[in-house]
């Protein structure tokens, strides 16, 4: 173990020296060294912080952990490894670290932080080409919030108050450290991108990082050259994930012809104090005869970059997407053909998708969601129910919670709101790795067996823990006998 640590340290120092000796001055990179460990699954990760001063970057499956050490010499780790060899008291923790990977080319680390697609193309990255990526940055430091104390039966009120105060102070200290680290790393990334003339796409107009941010991490969307991307990925020690932006998938199949609204249908507006449901989607055809009385037009807002805030019409063909969602929210399957039904609640229109049913790469999905929820939740109706029938084309990843799904969880927790989220779309036919139902049947995977395949997994961000993730069956979308 000591020899592996020594080799890793030497290789990293050589890499840093080579980088500094480059003909052109390169941007500063934090001094830490990224390390891939395999540990006993029963080991408390706090031991890695306490014993070796390692920062936890990513905890993965089967005991694999990515850590970072500001001490490139790995002094504490090597000292304990050497002490364990001669049975020095207090060195037993090292026995629960099974492997320290000396990986000069970082193949093992890259395989655990890059998406499958980026990993497959990593060797062919064009240094002059521009790439758009979402990068997850850890900022937990080496300080952890201790477990909340439990009051003993014999503890006096004064003793218990002192214990709670001590714990609250340590908790506040941890949060302050995380905030300081986050600010420091945001600043370092800004300087790095300036050197490579890159763009931080979800920091438009020099706004603060206001989405994709959790207490111990944040996600940033970069538009950067291949050269800058490789420099950042290989040398920045606090990266836990790098993925490409995901395509939005909103099928526009023409289903069964529904009943047409007759001129006699005259929906009545909801009561003035009726609750509101905000539809975060492609906009709404607000003048539709069945929708117009229930639209809170004064609140409608477009969040698309480069578009006027009033550009809230649903331009998706045929028939719109957000418009259909709004109709389903108001009426379900019982679309009236006569009479004057009073609508049960108000519909609010938050447009985040363009005419192609897509979200521009300049609009970071967690940011779009946060801006919509904050605007309408803080508005006059204090909206608490949001319909978000938007999801990625691909199935969700299982290694980490995505920043999009994590943002839903964060918003639900912060604001006590309900976000109704679509589960995704399983097409009739697809292309690998996004297989459709017919593809599964052709491969001999019958229902329900094919539901266990990756391609049938719910789509990002449906894996959110706090969202109400729902699915549906499209009528007449496929022919019988496929």
C-alpha cells in the first residue's frame, strides 16, 4: 500500500511539473491530487477524513471511493501504511483500505467520472472542437456534520443545552466551510474558463450560481475546447461526474381522435381563490376555448434565453405539447362537449421549451426549473403544485442523483411544493442503447421482462425522491401484433 501511494505521489508530482513547464503558461489548478480507493464497505468514510485528511469526492458502488488530498506527498496515509507494517498502535484503519490505485493515465478514475459516451470518445477528443458538458464539483472539504447528540437520562437541562449548543456550533462551522470551499472553487473555475475562452452557460449575465447547487456540491455547464476540457478533467481533483447535456424527449404521436369541443361548451373560470397548477412546458395556446377561462394570463412567463418574457405561446407542432398537458391537467379524460363546467383550478404557464420541443443548451435544466418554481411560488397565488412533463431522452443514471433530479428534491424540501414529474417515454422502436418495445420483443424479451432492461428505466429526472413521478399509456400509439 505504501509503495502504491509513493508511486501515485511521484507520478502526480511529475505531471504537475510537466504541466508547469509547458511552453505556454497554463491556468492555475488546485493543488490537490485525486485518488481512487477501494475500501471495506463497512468503513465509515469519516475515518478517511479524520485519519488521512482526505476529502470525499464521490462514494460509489462496491466500496470504490474517489477522494482528494491537498497533501500531494500523502504523508498521513503513507505514515499509517508504514506503521501498520510494524503493528504501530492506531494504524489499523489502513487495513480497511484494500487498494489505492496507482493509475498514471487515470483510466480507472476517468471510467468512473465520465459518461459512457464521453469515455468511449475520450481518446479522440479534438483539442480545437467545442464541447458542452455538465461537470459535478464536490466541495465537502474535510469537515463533516457530527451526529446529533442524544439526551441521556441523567443529563441536566444545563448539560443538555451545552451539548446541543456544541453540536449546533460544529454544524454551523461545517456549513460555513462548505460555503467557503464552494466560493473558492467557483472562482477557480471562472478563472480557468477565462484562460481557455470558455463559457459557463448557466451563469448568464454574470449571475451567481443559483441552480444545481447542493450544500456539498454544485454542477456547472461549460462550453469549452477539447484542449481545455482535457486539461480540466485530468488535473482538477474535485470532479465527481462529467456528462453531456441530455436531449429532451417529448413524443408527439397522434393518438385517438378525441371529442371536438362544440360551440355550446362554455367553461366557467375557477373561483378567484381556487388553487393554481403551474405547467412548466413548451407554453400554452392560451386562447383555446377549453383552456382560456382557466388561464392565469397575468402570471404567464417565458424563461427561454433570447425570447421576450411574454413569448408564452405553444409553438410545438402538431397541436402543441404544453397545451395538451394543460388540457389533461384540467379535464383528464372527460373533455366536455356541452354545458358550462366550472374549472377546478387555475393554470399557470411557464414556458421553458422552444418550438422544437427542446431546451436550448444555454438554459441549464435545474436553473430553468428553479426559476419557474421560485417565480410562481413567490407570486400572488403562492403556487405549490407544478406539472413538469419534461424528461431526458435517455434513461436515468444510477451512479449519482443527477443535478436535475437533485434540484427537484431541493426545491420540494425548501419550499414545500409538489412537482409532478413524467416517468419518460418508451417508444415503439428505437436505436441502441435507446431500445423500443418492438426491439425488445424481436430480441425475445417479452412483457414484463423487458421492463428490467436499462432502456426501460425511468428517464432523468424521474428518479427524484421528492417528485411524484407518474407514467401513462398512450392510446392507439402502436398497432396490435407488433
